[in-house]
C-alpha cells in the first residue's frame, strides 16, 4: 500500500453545493418560532397585556384608585364597568390593566436578575470545576433545600414588606435554580472537543467561556428562565397576598386576589379575574418557552 | 484565491535548534489517573501512560499505534499540555515549557486535530469564525484572521465562498475534518498531532484526507505525530512508528523495519490481525486472545506476558527495557530481543 489513487484537492469542486446565504443561529431560531402557531398566539396575548399595561394612563380608563360605596361589586358587563367593580367600588378593568404594570415588573425583573447572576455563577462553577465548583454549588444547595415559597416569604419577612424587597427576595429564590441548570449544561459542554481545541489554541478561560461556552449554554438556560417567569408571578402574587409585597390601595394582581377573597360568595366571577390574569400570563410564558425550546433545537 | 493583498499568517515559533535538534523529545512521560473506589476500598490508579519516551525529528511523521485504551490519546493530550502530567519531560525544539518557551508559544508551535470532527467544532460558530478564533487569540485583527481562515479553507480543498459562512452541522464529516485541519494550521504550527484524525471517516474520504495531509506537510513544512489504530494508514503515512501497549511503548522504529521484522510479540500479533486481501492468506486463528488486561493494576513485569505465547517466568518479574535491534533505531521491549536476558529464545550474549 504505497499510493492512494484518489486525487487530493480535485474533489473540492464536487463539494460545491449552492452557497447558502449566511444566516445566523438566532435568525434561524426566530424564523422557526414565527412559524409556530401556539407560540405566536401566546406572544400576541403577552404583547397585548404588556402594551396595555405600559399605555394604561392613555387608554381613557377610570381612575383605578377612585372607589364608591354605592357601586360596590358590580357584575361583569355592567354598563360603564365592563369587568365590574371590586369590593370598594373601583373599576376592575382599570385596576387589572394598571395592576399589570406592577405584577409584570415583579414577575419578570427577579427572573432577569437571577438569570444574569445564576448564569455567571453556573458557568464559572461548571467550567472551572474543582474546589470553586464545590464552593459555589454547595452554597447554592443550601438555598435550594428550602421550598421556594417558604424561602421567598422568609426573606421578604426578614427584609420587610415592600416591592423592592420582594424583588430581592424572589431574585434570591431563583438564583440557585438557574445556577444549577447553568452548571449542569456547562459541565456537559466543557468536556467537548471544541473546548479542548480552544484551550489548545491558547485561549484563556474568560475567552473560552465567552466565545465557546456562553453561546452553547445560553439557550437552555434562557428556556428554563422563561418558565420561571410564571412561577415568579405566582410567588409575587403570593407575597402580596400575605401582605409582604405591594400595599393597598396599589393595584397588583396578587393583592387584588387577596382583597377580593371576601367577595368570592357575592361575586365570584369578578373575584376570580386577577387570578385569571396571572394564569393567562403564566401559561403564555410557559408555552412560549416550550416553543422556544423546540425552535432552538435546530439540528433536525 | 484571487486576493490582491497578501494573506498574513502568524509567525511560526522560531526554529532554534537547527536540523539536528529533534522537534519533540519526550522523556519518561507518565500519567496515572486515580480511581475512586468505595469508601474503604484501597486507592487504585489507572496507569494510562507509563514512562513513555520517544523523539520526533523535524519534518518527520511518527505514527503511534495500539489497541483502544492503550494510552494513545492520553499521550496526545499530555503533549498538548491539555492535562497535567505526573512525571516526565516534554521538550519542544530544545525548549521546555515554562522555562525557555511559554505555554502560549507552545500552543502556536503544536496543534492537534481531534477524532470527532463534529464535537471539535463549536456548533454556534460558522466555519470561518472557528478557524479565525485561534489567530485572534494570538492578537490578529478580526479582518485579517477571517481572510486567513478563507485562505486556509482553500488550502484544505474547500471553496471559501461556499463554506466560510456555514455551520458545522451543514457539512459532511470529511469536510468537517478538513475544517479542523485548517483550524489547526491557522496558528502556523510546526508540529501537528493527528489523534485518530481520519479514523471516523469512510475509506474513500479517508484517502482524500490522507493525501491532503501529505500535501500540506510539504507546503507548510510540517511534522506530524499520527495516532491511529489503523495499521494500514499508519504504514502509509509514517516514517517511524511507535507501538503502545497498556500505556507503555513496546516497540519503535522505522516503519518498514517494524513491519518486516517486528521485534515484539505484540507487534507481531497486531500485524497478523490485519485482514489480508489475499484469500489464500486468510487469518484462520486469532493471533492474540482475550482483551487487554485492566489498566488498573496492570500485570507486573512485561505487561504483555498474560497474553504472550512465549511468556516465561522471568517475563512476570521485571519490565524489559527498550533494546536496540539494529543500527537503524529499531527497538523493542522484549526479553526475546535482549541478548543474555535469560529467556530461552533470547539471542546469545554478544561479545563485541
């Protein structure tokens, strides 16, 4: 066996499949999610809720703080009050839309904060490994050992009531969960040959984490974090319900659910409305993250 | 390529030792992995690479062969300084890493192509970005690095316009391995370690890539360390060959000498195990029986004595040293090759 008969580079020509237009990974993901009907429906619902919450003062709604003793607990469909009134006679439609502002912020902001902190911690723990990994992960496990509701209540209780404190509490609740996901995805990627190859080319750990690890783990963590938004909204609502988050008369879905609880036998439909909003937003975020997950699995 | 301005390549690590200086000298390379047993189990170690020594001359291709798990890939990773070694010296062109040569310089001087062409490319980066990554790490500007990447794509036989912006999953295994070769070459290395680089490819693609490697060697003046379990391929591409068994070198020498007169029974068994295309010379009996022993607590003495048809009591006592068989650098670690060793088949003591 001294000579192999095949030519070396002449075969290059036959590899010349038509040049595909350069399309980035995220552009492809975007295109795929646009074709997913369920995800798009959820995205539209969320978009409507977001836009109306942002534009609330300009929608010509009733004053959400102005009550009236003579028109308490009107039913849904009462003229002038399309969604009825609450136990103090305030317009439910206005309160639900204004309430979205606060509810969405305390639903999403803790997740974004926890996403940033948890991803950094997880990638460092996963990539560096060894003692640093043990230190980070065991610390995280201590927090993880508590049920998240209990932990949120405990931290909120310790910090005192208030919106800012409940955001901090929820962030602390979510950091361990995201860190664990980030760490496990990173350990999976770290041992792959392309990371070895990057090390072999002389790149430092920070460059490798930024160029080679981050891009490959972000997707999975992002999907997980999206699913946490619904949990965060429910926990935030729970904190407000217990009086640890928002204070009356501020409109916020969890707090509204709490105060309308007394009216559940008088006017159950109106009392259930804030819960329905929380449910709608949560399920939309969940379905959207599911759609995102399948859109990002691009290899098929 | 029809570029007007010349493509800049990274300056290769300077040739300091001259032609006589081996590009790579390895002395007593050792790596043991601790095995975690039960709580009260005794601590045990896998002797993945045990006291391996060899050298690679400039412009040479050295093949390393052996069964799976004999420490070939561990050796490659140790040479690349991708894992810390327990003992031994790795001398690159007369320089030791950490003394006269920085790790960063070594990374430019020595590159590696991995077996799994898919896993060794970042799925989120385009081919061009993957190749340009190394030069950028070493301070090349983005534009220049991309131009170099396209130039190298041409060199490995891929049309840059068609491939530069593709992702690894969009191209075939053979094409990906070409990309990996281009990525290794992007740092202007003088030594390229090919760790089973063609083993996962089908035969016709394998032949193309081997020819490509031969062309690139000529064009860039490369030195190869070619690791494979495929003896035909090793014979085709190598000048010298190293046979490993359970983490030790059992035989080394010029490829023709080793093939024509193997000095170690393990090498003989390996060569006999090669399927022959001649039906009259079909292999009737397995030349070697059983699996290699567990590398955790390997056999004492010569590690091959448990499977060797010529084993004698002395083989289990002490490890035979690599001994010269002729004056051409052919060495084997077997008592049958050591004059006066006490083995019944050993040649008589020479008095010269």
